[in-house]
């Protein structure tokens, strides 16, 4: 089970840190990823972090930073210099394959809303 939280309303240029807490499985054995879905758009890949710490960014490696704390069974997404186009529901996901494809992830969090005002 995954639970994502930390979203909210922020002005453009602000920052948010999303968290995704895992339970019920051995977190350290899973590859983790963040996806997002903006209004009227398909869900898209943001970033993945592998079991060994490999990181693949798709959205923005300068403004976004992913990390994981296996001792706390939690993965984080630090988002800086937020833009209105970052407005979306952000989902965390866990899977046994290190991938950017949604179909490769088995477990999904419920999503947390991020709204960036201009």
C-alpha cells in the first residue's frame, strides 16, 4: 500500500515536497516512481528511482529532485520553482521493474493534488 501526501496550493516559484509512504511490503526491494496527471491530459511519467538509487527524470531534473529513505519506507519528490503547468495530481508507484512505463508499476498511491497559481 502506498500513500502520497504533501500536495497543496502554492504560488508560482514556490516549492513543495511530496512524500509517499509504503506499507505492507519490503519497500527497499521495489523501484519507485512519480507520475502526474494534469486536468484533461493523460498521466505522464515524472521520475523514477531504482532500488539501488538509479534515477531517471523525464519532467525536469533541474527543478525536481527525487530521493528515497528505505529506513522510513518513504520516497520523496522535492519540487522547486513550481510553474502553473506543474498543476496536476501526483501519484507514486512501486514496481519490480525499473521503468518509466505505468504498466510496469504494480502498486499505486491515491494521488495528491498540486496546484500552482500564477
